């Protein structure tokens, strides 16, 4: 009798599980890029604590929003979403805020954002000269706020940035940047020998931070150098 009862219980649980799993699988996706509306270049990002794309699915008021992390190069992707209408809004960006918009996802949908970065880093150069890595560049800021900080960051990973670095050389500005001024930052390699081993390759990246709440660093493409 106990064996019969146990069999019946297992059968009921199995049927219940089948009913619970009887939902449509995700058939939609969303991908895109953050593009500088002036230069048409991708807006470089931090991979850590960087921009996210917030998705709020319609019809489920109590469901927490989904956040899609933006990649280092300024692109994002999630190919496993349910077909539905979503409110899509970038958050924690390094660009002037763009409004939320409702997007109907059916299949793989592409949504690019044309944005204005807080700071454009122009005429950037990163080279090894003797025992130093030297970065030179100009700044074009697109807010009236001061430029808080500039820096040169190094890491063995191409996602290098202010929060992901093995070595850094930074300068506090706290001033409005002259767009015609060339800034120079030097990283002394012997002083960083414990983090940056001679003969190895590392990625070096220039970053600049506007003085604004929640602002994130703006960057240029990382450069790989053998030191």
C-alpha cells in the first residue's frame, strides 16, 4: 500500500512539473550600439559599473526590470527575451541622458542609441618612450561642468579602465578643459614593475571623468603595447 501511495505522489508531482514548465520559450532578443551622434564612433565604456540598458516588460507590474550590461566597445545584446513590448532606457551612462522608449520585441530586434558623450577624447596617442608610456590627447567636453579627472590606465585585459587596472597615472583637473590644450600623462614603468612585467604585453587606455552625479568615465580605444 505504501508503494502504491508513493507511486501516486510521484506521478502527481511529475504532472505538476510538466504543467509549470508548459510555457513558451524566449524567442526574441535585443541588441544594439551606443553611437556618438557627431563622430559615428562607438562610445567606449567601462565593463565594470558601466552603462546598462534597463528593460521593463509590459503586463507584469511586479516584475523587476532586467538590466543588459553594455560591453567595453559600446555594444549590448541579449538573444533570450520573451516576445513582448518593453520600456527600454539606458542607465548609468557616460553620455547625456536619452529618454526611455517603448519597443516591441518580435524576433531579434536591433536598437541603436545616438548619444552625446560627456567628453570626447580627441587626437589621442599612446606610445612607449624609453622607460615610460606617454599619452597625449585633447578634450572636448559637452557639458559646462568641470572635468574632474583624467587618467592613463593599464591592464593585461583589453577591458582596461579606471575600475579595472593594474597600474594607473591620474591627474585631478577640476576645471573646464580648453579644447585646444594638449594634455600629457606619463606612466613610469620602473615604478610599476610589480604590476607591469617587462617583456609582457598590456593594454593602455585614456579616460576622462566629468564632474556630474552618477557620471562614468569616457574613453578611447585601448592600445596594446609590449613594455
